[in-house]
């Protein structure tokens, strides 16, 4: 294993540890650790690390505007990803499989910010990209979340 691979593995381990804290309910510590990692990785760092970190950092935010900013960073990082880079982390995943969830999160952010047209735009992008999802628990969950948000948007007018 070369130095680059080792560094990637260590970074993903640290991101994974912060995600575990988030899932365990310690949003503040997860936010602190992800913030430290973001400072280390930087705006020009590895797009896979930035996408993953920003995606989860959004979930640690208390303010909807801050959540949106992190979800936009995740989308921008995904736009810089290649399937080759993603395959170094997980050979069963393609970049296009990231977009349904990323756009779903943005749609939810815009709905929280009372911007229904922007929410509808991203929800449409999430639905259009959902053909990249597998027929598995993750894919089913994202499709169900798209359906739920679509109903909420319809109810909102």
C-alpha cells in the first residue's frame, strides 16, 4: 500500500468515526470532528473526502441555511468526482449513484427555507437521477424519501 492509499484510508476512517458519533446522537462532537477534518482537507482536497464529509456535516447543522451550504459543498465535490476515484473506496458504487441523495437533501433544505420552487427543482433532479439507485435497502430508502418529500411539497402548495 502506497502513501496516498494510506492517507485516504486514514481520512475515511476518521470521517467514519465522526459519522458514527452523529448516528449515535452526538451531533456536536461529530460537527467538531468533521470541522477539523474539513480544515485539514481544504476546499481543494480530495473530492471523495469533501463530498462525504460535507454530506454528513450538513446533518450536524442547527441552522437550515448552514445545512444548505454544506449540502451545496457536497454537490460541488461530487461534480468533481470520477468513477475511478469512487472505485478506490468502493468498487460497487458509481458517482451517478450519489446524485439522488444529494439532490434530495438540497430539496429538503430549500423546503425548510420556504423556497418551494428550488425544492421542486432539486426534487425533480433527485427523481431523475434515481434510476442510478440499486434495488436494495439504500435505493428503496432514497426512493421512499423522494416520495415523502414530494407529498410534503404538494401539501405545502
